[in-house]
C-alpha cells in the first residue's frame, strides 16, 4: 500500500511560510503531503522551494489550490459547477484549471474535486437532529428521507448538465497534463453526486483521467444516517478508486478525528482498497501533534496486517 500522506488542512492555518509548513509535516515522519484547499498565495513561494529541494513529495492537490484571489476565506465550495449562475460556473472552471496546472507543475498525480450541490437544502441537518433525539428511522425520519430522494431525482436532471458542461474542458486539460481527477464522496446528501449518482457521473468520463475519491469520515456520516452501507460503496467504487481521505468519525457528524478516536472499523475496510490507492490523512487542525503521529502508526499497522 502507498505510504500515508498528510493533508496541509491540519497545519496550513498556523503557517505563513509554505516551506516551514511542509517541513513540519516531513518532521512528523511523512514523506508526502496533500496541498489542501486552504493554501493561500503567501504560502506558495515556500511550497515551490520545498518542491525544488525535494523536501517532500506532493501527491495531490485539493481544489481550489491555491485559494482564488477573489475569495476572502478558504472554501472548497466558494465556486460550484452546479451553480445556476453562469458567471460563478465560469469562475469554478477557471480556478480549477489553475489547480490542475499547479498539480502538473509539482508532479502531483491527482486533484480532488467537489462537484457542487443538488439539494434538497437542509435535509442533513434535519435528519441529524432527529438522530440526536433518538428518532432515527421513525416515521418522520423516513418520510423526510423519501421526500428528499424524490426531490433529488428531479434536481439531478437540472444540475447534472451544468456540472458536466463545466467538467468536460477540465477533464480534457487534466488528460493533457497527465493529472487525474478524483470526484470525492461528500459528507451530506445535499452535495453532488450522491452514491447512487456517482456511477453515471464517473462513466461519463475516461477512466484513465477521472476516478473516485473515497473519504472514510464522509462515508461513515452517510452510513450513520442510513443513506448507504460504507463497505458496499467502497467495494463498488474500488475499480475506479484513485485515493482516499483518512480520518475517524463519531456518529452522527463528528469527523476529521484522529484514528482510534471514532467508530470506523478501518481493519475491515482497508482490504477493500486497491493496493495502489493514495491515502491521505485529513485531520482537523485541533488534532495534537502526538495524535497525528499515532494516527500514522495505527494506519501503518492496519496496512501491515494486509501484507
């Protein structure tokens, strides 16, 4: 299995120098890193220095990277391919193109994409609220779920053409630059695509350029609410799986936790990953340094058990 990388989402907010940011990751024992979606332009000169001096390998970038200059606060959903406004979709494409070009320059193999949202708005908060009050799968919970699925089927026909139109030139550019695009499973039903929609979205593009990006915490959150079965989704998507974000989760929505601090059974799920899958530890900035190191050791123990 490919060595575990660490996402800069853990430490980018604490640094003003990109070299020092990546040096901290290297000193924790990681030989590779993902540049997260909160990489400000002020960090970029130091990142280039780290790349030029072979301090650490950059495996992936998370769109948008670097943060668009028009955005005041880092947000991977600041511009969405699903947005009904053509001008916003144009900005989403423009800044995604920049991420792909930077990935190619740094020798990164993949870019992680969020594709947008298709609603219905607010359904996840409602279901999580009922879950927390002990009303999981009661009549109201089930009615909300059925209504959300029906609404989503109608929304799909509106949203998917917008998203596909935006993605087509990006897939072409990625193919030209020898960079692969990973479409990430999202943590809430409102975002696009949902698990039932993902196969059709992936099949619209060539497998040599576009693949699936699994996120253990996101998949767990959806499983806790009854949207899918984590292991089954991972098994079905394995043929197109490029990589994964690794973090633990406590039900219903407490994710980006250090490994061993949640409820995910990694030892049962890891055998479903392709051997060449990229694995990136994506922890909250609140995780302590010793928890980051412990997570790496725990992941390596899981991986060693598969050898």
